[in-house]
C-alpha cells in the first residue's frame, strides 16, 4: 500500500513508521523534518509545515495514496484542513 503519515516520528507514530517500512509499504511522511535521523531509509519524507496548505498542495501535486493517517490533528480545524488537502488524493483518511 502507498501510505502517507502526517507526522510519523513522534512517540506513537515512530513505531508505526518502522513497522510499515519493515513490511515493505510505500511509506511517505509529511512533517517538519526535525527528527530526520529517525526515518528509515526506504521512506519518502516531505518536509514542510502541514499548516502551509499552499506549499503542501504544491509538494504533493496529484500524488495518490491508499491511506492518509493523521497523528498530529487535535482540533476540528486541523481535520478540516486535512479534508481540504487530501480530498481527491485518498479514499481512506484516519
């Protein structure tokens, strides 16, 4: 599967990143890149601030994902932002 994790290097998400990478998924991370040394080599990392919607759209283009998983969305406004960003790019958002 082609999977995008928003975050992916935090306390919980780093374990998931390692597991998905080891399982051979086409894994992408979208984060600020502050913990680049924790990202497995076979993972694509998009370094940007998720709140910069224009830049995120430019970097993602029309890239399609089987699933997008949010690890840093705590407010309704953050989920609304993700709906704007990922509608049409994925069928599964969690």
